[in-house]
């Protein structure tokens, strides 16, 4: 892989909300991982992260996976609809439109509950369970991570 292309990829990862990027091409495989810095501050504050790059397979060198990860908060009771991707969370299809779901709404499996914008593509997220929405855990326009809880359903 071209060194300029590798530098560009490292810059993109360091400036974005993603924590890991893996690209496989004919010449080989590149995996870029942000190493999260341990910070004694509230979880709501973003931790500074430095990108590390590795060409080839295996774990990232110099990036302790378990020690650098903050303790995950306990999952709330009920079924959780999680983000299937990194992106920006939107409750409605457009700025003036009605939200897909509100607290107290009954939903069915496969029903759209929100949109996550990723790389300028609007991805409609469908419920993976049925029940009643009891909590909405994200604000409109908020950046979300892969696996981040979005809704609590009972």
C-alpha cells in the first residue's frame, strides 16, 4: 500500500468518531486502531485518543485493549435496541418530520425506529424486538458508536 494513502487513512481515523478501520486490498491488509487514553473524568467527556497503525494481521502493537477501555456501564433493564454502526442518530426522516417512535409507543419487530447517518448515507434502523418504548437513550443529532444502546423496550 502506498505510504501517502496509509497516512491519509491514519489522519481520517484520528479525526473521526470511529475507533478502528480495517482495509484489505490485493497488496495486503491494513488495520488502524485508536488507542483510548485512560482519563480520570466523567464518562460523558471524550477521551483523547492517538491513532496506531499496523500493516498485516494480529493485534495492534502498543495498544493495550483491556487496560485502555473504560468500564462499560451496566445495561438498563428490558430489551435494548443497539446501534448497528457508527454514525449520527436521528429520530425522524427529516428535520421537520414526526419522530419514528416516542416514549410509550408500541413497536413491532422490523418497524423503523430511527435513522443513523454514516458516510452521508441515511440508514433506517429497524426494531429487532417487539414491545413498548420506555426510554430513548440518544439525542437527535448525537454521534453514536457501534453497539451503543439507543432505545429500551419492555
